[in-house]
């Protein structure tokens, strides 16, 4: 069966759009309010589940546990180098990271890349300075997700107080205020 150039172009366009749709839905789901998030806000899911503990590995191979960060506010973002929405929000997370330096806020940028070298190479290429970790086993149930990126805020007592599935601007004034309000007095 032969196709003309126009038919081939239409088929190719449909395949490209279908593929783009698949990439977007496989990396990012709609927020809990069923609207696209452009800024991180208090509208995201609030929870008070215990964060619990699980082991993490730094990009240079050192191990630590999430519980070692208790007493500080933890910004945790689950991401991957192959996920376009994840990559898109990283510059604003880097700005937030720099803004929060010197405050009792820890960043756990949790890569789910199968090859940790991909995350190392990406961090070096992009010049991001926030700390990146990889889980050394399965994530606890309270951190499970069907979509990335997903972001959590954990208060200084070890409770998950914020969860957002999907891309957001975490450097917005509203989100910075939300993090600041969690800081231990």
C-alpha cells in the first residue's frame, strides 16, 4: 500500500501528537483539583501522614536516612532526567534552594532514574547545586505515586504536610511563605 506525501504527513503528525500526549501523561498527572498547576500553592493536597524513614544514596555513593533530617523542614521532589515536566520545574527549585540556604530546610531531590550516572551527568551539565539522592529500595507507601514529578513538604516533626503531583513553580512568593511558616521557631 503506497501513501502520498500528504497522507504520510498526516499520519506522522498524528503519531507525534499521540506520542507527546503519552509523554505528558506518563510523567505528570493532573493535580488533585483537576487543573493544571502553574504555581505551588496551598490548594495542593494537604496531609499529616508520618514521613517515616527510608534509606537514600547520594550521587557520590554515601548513604543516609530520611529520619536523619528530622528537626528540619524537608522539601522532597521525586523526578527523573527523562521526564520533561520534571526538567522544566528544576530551575525554579534551584532558585528556591538558594533562597533557603542558611535556614533549617533540607532538599531531597529524589531521582528515580534507573541509571544514577544519568542524574550525575544531568546535574553537571545543567549546573544545579541542590542535593540529589536515589532511593536504595522501594519508597514507603506514603511516598508512592503513579506520576512524576511529585513534591512533598515534611515539617520539622516528620509529618508530610504538603503533596503536589505535577509540575509547579516552587519559587513563587506563596510557596516560599508556606515553607517559611513551617520553620521551627
